[in-house]
C-alpha cells in the first residue's frame, strides 16, 4: 500500500510509520517542521506538509491508498484539532483515499457506568482540553458531508511507549478493560492495530478502540 502519515514524527505517528515500513508498505511521512524529519524511521519518504491545509492534504494524498493522521496540537491550541480534521476531510473529498484518524479515548464509555471517560470521577483536569477536542474531532467526522471513508481509532485510556506484544482486543464505543478494570495498550501495539485496520478494513465511518 501507499500510505501517507501526518504527524509522522510524533509518538504514535513514528510508530505507525515503523510498523507500516516493517510490513513492506511505501510510506510518505509528513511533518510540519522540516527539522523533525531527522526523527523519522529510515525508509520513509519525508515530506513537509500541514494536515490543517486542504490543499496540502490533497497534494500529499495524490496516488495514495490511505492517509493516517496522528497529529496533536500543542497545549493551549487544542481547538486546532477540529480544524485539522475538517481540512483532512475536505482535502480527501472525491479522491477515494481512505482516512484513518488517531483520536482519543475520552469519549468512550466506562464499562458498567454509562458515563464517558472524560466525565468519570477522577479524570485529570489537565487532560480535559485535549479530551474535549478529541470528542469534538469525532463529532466533526460523524457530521461531515464529504464522501471520505474514515475510521476513528480511539486508544486505550492508558497509552504509553512500551513493547510490541503482537496482541490486543478490539472494541467500539466502550473502553476495553482487563480483569482489573484497567484499559491500557502500548503505542507499539496500538500502531499494530492501526495497520491491521489499514490492511483489512473493518470499520467504515465508525469508531473503534484497541486495548489489552
């Protein structure tokens, strides 16, 4: 496959690029700051671009099979996430290129409560701005009039660098938790789940989540 990854130098984006390359895909790794190109895995084609610019999205998606967006705004600029999502949808309109968007877990329901994670007791206040932005991002996808075949990948509640175990469990709109009620996955295994979805699409204009 020909895959373009926006946010390719970020924590999740870099692992998505590495996983895709390991599977033999051709990867265009997009960064906004050319200086970040040195952070990209060897074998990727580095490009400079902006997921918030529909023209940039369209140009970098030309001839591709899939666009993965793993961008995250800096603290204090969280509303930019929705603007970037709308630009991605606009740039990919009528291209036939699929969009796999890395979102957030905050909108997922906590099992047995009927309450979304962001509204659950103890949710950290410092994470609330990006959590609400991710929720708005998902709603922008659901409301779009564009014809893009998108999938929204929500990670587990705990997403940290770790190891690639090669296993995970999928869910839809509810957090996937283990026997102790913990929802967690390594960034490496989350990238695995993303590439599995890329190669064998199961979710069309829908959300999914992955955790151990």
